[in-house]
C-alpha cells in the first residue's frame, strides 16, 4: 500500500499543480532548438495559464499544442489581435526564420488564446533530458519499471 | 530449541526491530489472546480510499481530458490531501508505534503493545498498556532490553528468552503463559542491558569476540547474579 500511495501522491501533486495553474500540463520539456539561445533542448519549463494581472501579450513565451498533434511547441508571441479569451495570437520561434503560420493546422492562420496551455514563468536547464531519453529509447521505460518492481518486492511491506 | 532458521543482520537495527515486532503477535495469539485489527483496518481503509480516489482522477482525466474535468480534479486533489493528512495523523498520533492490540484469554483485559528503538542503540523499548475488563484502570509497563537477549551471534531469532521477557514482566501475559513466566522468575528477573566495562576487559584479555555464543560462555563465568552461562543455549 505504501508504494501505491507514493505513486498516487506524486500523481495528485501533479494534478494539484495542474489545477492551480489552469494548464493541462504545467511542466513541459523543450524538444527543439527553436528558442535558442533562451531555451535549449532538454530544458524543463514551468507554465502558468491564468491571466490574473494582465493578458497574454506580445513578447511572452507561450506553449501550445497544434490541433491534432500532441507535441508542445514553445515559441514567443509576436502579434496579437483583439482581447480576452478569443484574442488571436501569432507566434514565432526566436531561432526560426519564419513565423509559425506553417506549423498551424491547415487553414489556420492564428492561434486562439484557448489553444495556449500556458506562459512560461520559470525554467530549469537540462533536467528534462530524462523525458527525452525515455521517449526516444523506450527500452529505458522497461528498465525503470523493472527497477521499481524490484524495489517493491524487496521492501518489507 | 526454538530457533528460527532465517538469519538477519545483527547490525541492522531495523531488521532487529522488525523481526522482534513480528514475533509479538505470533506469540500472543498462540497464547489465546484475541487480536484486534481495528488500527490496521482504519489505516488500510484510509490508504486504499486515497489510492482509489487518485486512480479515479487518473481515469476521468484520461477519458475526458483536462478542461472538462477541471472541477472534479480540483475537488479530488483537496479530498486526497485530507485523506492523506488523516492517514498521517492516524499513524503518528493514534497508532504511535503499536505492534499488537488484543484481549487476554481469561481475564478479558485489553493489552496494547507498542515498541520503539533509538537510532543506532540496540535496545528494544516495549511499552505495554493493560486496561482492565470494561475499561477500568490503565497500567503502563515499560521494558527495555538489549536485542542480544533473543538473537544469537549469527542472527537467528530465539523465541524462548523473548517470550520469557514478556511473560516475566507483564502480569497478564504471565498468567496466560505460566511456563515462561516461572522461568523468567527463576532467572532473577532483569538481565543486564549491556556488557559492563569489566566484562569487556575480561573478554578482550580472553581474546574472544564480544558477540556470539563464545562470548556468552565467557561472560557467563564472570557475571555476577544468578545467570547461568548456558542459559541462552538451553531449550
């Protein structure tokens, strides 16, 4: 039971953070080099999705998922039209030559505020590389599960 | 000789304590005490319901996505925090290191045994609370003995001296187990909790190890009191 509680507490802490920041994924890993030199591949980003003091404005670094794809993209807002939850935003990676129009879904020229899962409020360099390794070398996941299983079996409870 | 075949590491305090803790319910239940599992039941109920809540949260998040289930998730997190907090309080304040709760076979007294050890000191502190039938009168007994009294040098648990310690010190257990109680009395009660400096000097000169049966025989001949040298080896 103790091991189960450890897992569920970790999960609930993640969910608590998620609810507090109003973001489905409050911690993301930078997957590409499109925001260099600010963020490198493997950095861990902390997100906040509540507009308590001001709206998401031009110049903020935001994370969004392209419709239909599960990959989070971390870019900077360069244009904004309108205000409130239906504002339209255009993003561009600092290290990219062109803006994100090609990355959006077919026929979509702007992002809605609703598509954004959070603005970056903090980061930790390099820590996210573990996640990248796990997704690029899936056998690592099996190894990790195996080790966890061993620990449970050898424990007293 | 009632020595178990499994060996534990004698230097590992957690192992010593856990093995001794496991022996107490075995011993008392074998004497006819009726064990009460209320403490364990509440703890498991709190723990598993918290786990079930987390599993449910995972399930609806997986099926319906984050946005539509935000409210439920917020409520679940709050409730989970309460359950986990309650579980922690229960374990720390209500259980307080309790190892066994049960009622005596004939007198009907409630016996509650809790144990503790201090870090890196090989002494077993047992606290026994005896409440008379009907909830009258609370007696608290504290026993502190060295683990060396019931573990041999290799790490095998020897049941007889452990049972004698309990039967000799706690009247309720002694009544239920007269054989061990009388044995404890005949050996003069409290055994020394550690080797005295004189004993250690004698051992060093005799050039034997301080733990193990060789040491017991060596100290047996030096020790004052009614202890016989081969006491721990006898059935």
